[in-house]
C-alpha cells in the first residue's frame, strides 16, 4: 500500500436529546457514528439560527473551537471537531455525564447539606490544574498563547459522576490570534465572579482567572458568593469595592469553621493588588494541594464521585434500573442493545450563558452614570 497522505471522511451525528438551551446556542447529546457500527456519545454545541448571520459572533464561535482544539487535559472539556451543517456552525465536544457546579451547589442547599472542606479545596485545585495548563499553552512555534478564560464560574465547571472536575466554555476567553478582543471597551463575564480589573474595563491576564477561582472557593466553603448583589451592575461594583472579609470570622458568623490557613489562601487569591495575588495557577494549585495532602492522604476523584453520586442518588436510580433491564434484555437475545432516553439521566453540559453572563460597553455604562446627575 502506498504511503498514507490524508484521509477524507464525513462524520454523522444522531441527536439523542437537548441538554441545554442558552441565549445564543443549544447543546445536544448526540451519537457519533463511524464504520462497522462504531458509536460514540458526544455533546454538540450549535449556534442559534438567528445568530447565523452575525459575523462577529460566528468568528468568535469558530475562534473558540480553534482555541480549545488543542487543549487536551483531564481538567478541561475536550473539543473534537468543528463543522457546518445546513450553513450552521457546530462544535463536537466531550460529553460529561454529571452536573455543573451550580447544580451541585443548588442540590447541597436543597438537601441542607454541607460540602466537606477538603472536597471544596479539591474541586478548586482541579480548576487550578486546568487553568495552569491553559495559561501556559503555546502555539506550534512555542509562543505562549496568553489564554485567559474570563468566565470562571459554577456554570462553567463540570463534575462527572465519577468525580472528574472539568473547566468548560471558553466562549468569552481571550487568546492571541483566536478571538475578537475588545477589552477596555467591553466587559464580558458573570459579574459576581469577575476580577476587579475585569469589572473595571482593564486589560486582564491569567491572574484574573485566579481571583475568580478564589470566589468559587469561598462560595464552596461558605455557601455564599460575597459579591453577589441584587443587580449585575451592583455585583460588578461590589467586586471592585466591597471589603474582603476575614473568612475565619465570616465563617464563625454563619456557623462554619474556616481554618486560618484557608483564610490565608483566600486572602491571597482575592487580593485586588495584582502583585500580592497568586501570580500563576501553579502557585495556587501547590498551596491548595498542600492543604489537603500535607498529612499524607486526602480526597481523590473517587472520593468526590462517591459524594456526588450519593447526593444525586434519586436521579441516578432510574438510570441504574434502566441499565439493569437493558442487561436482562441483552442476555435473553444474545445481542447488544442501544439505550437512548433511558440512560440519559442527569447529564449536563454548559455553553455560553448569555442571560447570566453580561457583556457591557464602557461607553453605555458611562452614559447611564452621567444621566443620574443630569
């Protein structure tokens, strides 16, 4: 056989169900079909039809796919393919069977459960691992891409039933040469999870993501976002001006014991002084992992997986019954069978959350401020 130079082949995706519907995109669970009965479950992120002719949006959608195509890390949701169907762009991504961190927090609140501190620190340490990889990613020539996620918040953190923690949705990320960047004129992200420099229309770097990770950690430990206000604009202002509490005292006020060492980690992550904040995700990762592992043993994916499966046992039970019934049918017929709705469970993926993630123009903001004084 002659030396192989290229392979041309069309993928076929069969839509199983809708997972998530946002303002600008829809995410589906799908089956990717290959030769000889090969089937792989994936997530398909599709641009809403009304944005199909929005050139800037499509460029950023394509830019996001190209940016994350080579981000291959256990703590980042992987992208497999960028395609077009009937003039609609779509991204084929890793399907995470589990929930996002926002759903996880809501279930804890509904069940009046407290997340063990070591699991809270473990979750954010995995976020830091994914960020450390993304922040240091280089192009083919070895040049650092300068990736900043800019939207680290619970909706964009996935936890699989097995306990894997993964960062997703780089839709408002910035990186050299991939996405349209209007920093200084626009601010994009979820207000109560922004860094102060991001909220203030300043140019951000990787340290901005670490501030956001600090907010997530404080929320996991206390059950509260210290910057969340009634309106997105008030939340943005609080990020820039609200006093960062001593979390030992803050926790005591709410019946929660926060160790001094965790308070020190939070104070550094949430420092508005960029020089005093963690300079790299690796630094933050080291201190988080030292906290949970310095005694020689600490939480693992399996520990978190056991906790989350117990927390969502009511949703997972129907899946187990369906899987059991499917096994019986298979043994009786001697043939493998395929399950669709029955094994879908509580799978969740997130895409751009436009209704919650704001994009504010500096000029329009100034006009609103001026109008108050006229």
